[in-house]
């Protein structure tokens, strides 16, 4: 849900009330904020603002938009475009009268899931100590190219289907584990046999990730195969 937020100018209201005639008596600016100010590279958010007089009534005035930092741009209509990961601020203005700044946090957009290293593992069932498989993926972005850190990745054991007592498990002792990527974009889990259970011939682990608004990251659905011998 969008909401209106009155952003008083950086000048005192008393001083604003003495604005020159050419400025139309504007003493404050009211901006309609988006539902969230955390966005991903490539996303666009439309901002709107109203100029208000001393009575709180809307004034017909030309509103200019400004941005600071390189993480985003804003055009003459208030359309914000996320350009690169980082923090940036947007500000509305009428003449010399400027609002407070609205802060945005721009996150890198995950564009692909890449399997790092082996996709097929072999675990000797009689090994002592027990051996684990360590499926690893990397999340990358294309604009600009690089890893995506602090992004959640989900690993699911899809085979064998867990019965009353699972025979294999992930790092957290469950059939599904959610891992945050490192600054290098890496996420890893460990798969092991459940102590005392008869090992299956094969286990399959599927990996997936979602973007900030829920879109599936390309490359999701890839699988790791673990053979027990």
C-alpha cells in the first residue's frame, strides 16, 4: 500500500511562508511513498508529489526531482530506476524549496544459478568417519557482472521422499535448508546419511532461488545427484 508522507522543506516553515510570489506560496511538499524502498537493479518505482500552501492546500507548481548517488536515477516525472547496488536518495523540489530525502536501498538482481564444482557425488556407505556430499551453487548478476551476496537459496531433497524416518538429511537435519549466499555469491549444504538407516541407491537435491518480488531466478531447478556405494 502506498502512503503519503509530508516532507517539510529544509527551510523553517516561517521562512517558507514568505516565499516570493513567483513560487506560488509553496511551503511544503507531500510525496507518495512506494510500499517499499528496497528495490533490485533494473526495477522502476513511480513517485509522485504535491506542493502545498500554508493552509495545506495543493498548489499547481512544477515539481523537480533530484537523486544523489549512482545507485539509481530519477526522471522529470518522478520515475525511479535502480541502476547498481548501493544506497541513494531522492528529493522533490519546487524552485529553491527542497523536501527531505527519501532513502532507497538498491540490491543486486540475481540473474542466474550456477553449479560450482561437481553435480554428481559418490558417498562410500562404509566410510568411517561418515562422508558427506557438499552441493554448492553461485548466484550471479549480469548488470554489472558479479556475485550476489546475502541472497536466500533453497536446497530440497526430492529423492528419496522422506518417510516417517528420513534416510538422508541436509546440514540442518531436515529435508530442506535455506542458505544465505556469501559475499562471493556462494551457498553450500552438506548431505549425509541418517545414522542407523539403510542408505538409498541415489539421493537428489534440487536448488532454487527467488528474486526480491518472487520471480524465480533462471537456473533454478538444477539438481545434484548423490550415489551411495
